C-alpha cells in the first residue's frame, strides 16, 4: 500500500513556526516515527509553498496511491484549483490540519476542499496524520 502525504505552504517551518499552535516537532522527525509505525505502508512525503506544485503532486500521486493525506495550509481556504485537482484524481484524499481550525480565526472555518475529500481530521497535532493513515487503511479494507 502506498500513501502520499502532501503539505502546503509554511509547513516546512514546523517546529519553528508558532510552536504554541503547531507544536515543537519538525515534520521530518515525526515522519520517521510515522513510517516506523507502518512498515507495511510506503509513505511518501512532499512539501511545497507553491500552489501549482501541490496540484502537480496531487495529479502525480492521485491515480496510483491508496490515498493522499493533504494539509494544504492556507490554500485550504482559498484554492479552487486544488479543489479541482482533488476532484480529478481517483485516490481518496483526507484533509488534515494540525490545529483545530474551528477554534481559530473565522476565515479558517471555511474550507474549499472538504466537500471533495473523503474526510477531515483536525486538531490532534501531528497525530492528525496518523489518524489519516488509519482512515485510508480502513477505506482500503472495504
């Protein structure tokens, strides 16, 4: 089984950026732990601050992965283009947020992506990604 994680803008700064919101772990350390917990799953990782590159990666992974875990960062609230990319691919996409976006600024309460995703996991810190892996595993058993 292959699962692709795609992180959007500013997520390359995890561990440094607003640790009170996003925690103190950097993503690479977390990813090592996540992969070790799922040795039977190939977990790919990609991060970009550029919308078009995120779309390219969704299209690349979206036909041969068991699922995509997408944290689109700020593009969650603004990108019709990322929404259209999700709709265009056959792999299910789980929308992930490290923080509880509904407990934050009002503009973060609306997602352009939710309606075209398998589901949304938010507010569990980096563990949101593990929960998304479990959701994709569960979907692939059906």
